[in-house]
C-alpha cells in the first residue's frame, strides 16, 4: 500500500499531465458514473419485474 508521500507525488504528476484537461476528465468521469447508475437501476427494475411476475404465476396453496 503506498504511503502518504507516494500518493502526493502521484497526485502532483497527475496534475502536471492532466492539468489543462482536468475539467474535461472530471466531466467525462461524472457522465460515466451517471450512465453506470442508470444501467444498474434498469437491471434492478428488470429483476423486480421478473420476481413479481413469477410470484403472480405461482399458484397459491
């Protein structure tokens, strides 16, 4: 596990490399996270719908 100084050096190098494009990188990362969450929400909705449908199809005892 990297220590504090290693993380600071990595952050400084990252700022030097991505300094001008950092806002663009942040926007892209944010959009990616939003799309990922939408996909998860869609999968959860499909699972819930399938579960409800299977419960409705099951004959009651």
